C-alpha cells in the first residue's frame, strides 16, 4: 500500500500529494510546522505539539482554519490509515496560494499537510560513541528578527549552520545567539552536566522551546537532579562533565566533543545515560 499524505482533509497517494507553486510556504517559507513522534502507536506529547503549532501560527498572524481537537484527530487518523506504529509525523500549515507579492492578504487557502514516515534516527552506534560537534559561524536568528520560538517553514538559518557542521565532518553544529551565548544546535536543544547538576540555556537565549527539552527537564527533576536554565557560553560546554542534545528525532544523544575539545573524559556520561534510560521508560509508558 502506498503511503497516504493528508492535505486539507483528504488523503492522497504519496505521488499525488501536491500543492500549488504559488503557495507562500514555497515562495517565502511562510508557514509553520511540527515534527512529532509516535511510539508503539501512541503519539508522544501530541497536545504540546498542537499547542506549539498554534502558538507559532499566532506569532505569524496565521489563522489555522481548523480546531485544535480536529487537528489532533487528523494526525491520529493519518497514522492509522498508514498503519504506522513507530513513526515520524510532519505537520505543516502553509500560508496558502496567492500572488507573487509578499503580502499574505493575497493568499486564500492555508494548506494543512500531514506526512507520516518511518523514523530516521541517528545511527545507533552514535548513542554509544557520542557526537562530535563544532560551533557554526552562522548565529541563531535574532529573536527580534525571527524568533526561534516560532517553528517556521523558513529553516535557512539552521540549514546554513548545518552545512558548516557537515563540512567539518559533524552531524550537528552548535549555534550561538547574537550575544555570543550558547543557544541550541541546528535541530536539537543542548544540555550540559556539571557536578551532578543539569544545565541548559534558558528560552530567552533565543531558542526553540523543545518538547523533548521540556520532557527531559521534568524527568531530570523527578529523578532528583537539580536543573538550571541559565545563560551559557562555550566555556561552559568545554569545561562540562557531560553534554547531550535533545530533540524529537534524536531523543537524548550524548555529545563528546565540541570544537576539537573533548567534553569530560571524552565519552558519553553517566547522567546522560541515566536520562536516556528514563526517557525511554517515559516513551514506553506514556503517549
Ligand atoms: N531546536 C530546533 C532548532 C529544532 O528544529 C528542534 C526540533 N527538530 C529542536 C530544537 C528540538 O525540539 P523538539 O524536542 O520539540 O523536537
């Protein structure tokens, strides 16, 4: 059976899933999206993803022509039709087709698209060995220009930093904000462990409020770790005992090197392993 893609209430075969070339999502990156996971048939924190999607929409003056409950149901229905149990879900809302000018008032039909796919994780051995990352020269979008809290269809900022990472032979790259502080990676939030405490940049560093980040903060606090959201610079990472990234696709993945400097003893840390274990327990037990 061919994969079915949801567009505006209808299901299309993958090859027929098409939208207008006049859609401002394509012309200008004018739209928003979510990346979601389902584990054993249950969608992880669907409500939080829907909430973030509607918040992104509000921030870009986009009225989603569908209720939150119907949106959540559409995600579940699309998964069901595709008989997917462990899946990656891409939920997209575009501004819709309009004239070639920027003005969104020319657009008429925001497209709601749901693509489901099997998951592509980092290779399993990287969870054992840990990632080596570098700092990108491309800084994270200034929050007053395009707030990183908006999960917009314009991901060029992250893509440019990602290219710097891959050019340096790394799968992820660290991005700093306009003040030179640690923000996040191109598609993941960042944490360090220092003297048994878990530290991560606060939201006002200009980062996406990751749903995995939030889950890991909760898990860590429940497990008795002190979690501190604070301003961080690269020195805090170079001198940390451990470092790890969080994201919907990555889950919790250790980082063992930044800019050629080994972090801690250069191997994935114990607290990271403990949090990854607890995260796996959470996703098995809860949708
Ligand atoms: N930061 C950025 C820039 C992202 O694109 C993502 C999602 N891929 C994350 C952080 C992690 O967020 P989440 O845990 O909600 O997937």
